[in-house]
């Protein structure tokens, strides 16, 4: 994995965090996944270690909640 993945649920806190992450890391370095719209990716997030959102999965596999 070369990009970070930012998982969120679309709430105001998540959207605000998304904007901060994109500003800090750069949109070209982050894939944003709205789990409310991409429900098929919930299992993927759980397998990666995401326990709550918002969460950032780093390229080396660490999950930051």
C-alpha cells in the first residue's frame, strides 16, 4: 500500500478531520473512504484494525484513531 486510507462515516467531525488530513498529508497521498457510502469496504477496514471512525490507516499498516 502506497497511500494512506482515511475511513470515516460522514459526520461533521469526520468531514472536518478529512479536510485536515488532506491538508496535512496531501490529497494525492490519501484515499478517502466514506463507509456510509461504501458499505462494502467495512470488512476491509475491520480486517485492517479499524475499530472506530474517523481512522487513518498508514501505508505501513498502523491505524490512527
